[in-house]
C-alpha cells in the first residue's frame, strides 16, 4: 500500500471539510482506496489527510491533480501551505 500524506493549514475547518466532501478531484476515480483525516489536538487549523492507494503511480498522478486544485483554492484563502508526500507502507499492525 502507498499513502499520499497531505498537510495543510485551514483557516476554517468546517469550510474546508465541506469542500473536501464535495470531492473536487474525484478520489475514487483517482485510485484512492480509503482516507483518514487527522489534526493535532493543540492546532485545529492544521489538517493531515492520509489517502491510501494500491501503488505509487496512482498516488503520484493524484498528487498532480491536487497541485492543480491547490493553485486555484490557495489564492481564495481556503488553505495555506499545502504539502504532499508519497509514503510506502513498510509495516502495519493493529491491536
């Protein structure tokens, strides 16, 4: 499994979440198998989104779609300083 980990500042979480839920880049069509949204307890305006993919090619293609989206919405003040890293899952265990 491959994770595309997105980190960004959001001035208004509820507005950001509504935009995320509208799915402007088509997560399922883009190969996303699942996602998790997290934020630091002491910083509710920073959001981490972990998008799960079968492989790195799909994750890279989706990251390129996100860059296009970010260039449009960052100037509108919906997000600040978005970053995305592609991670290879080496090991996972649940208790």
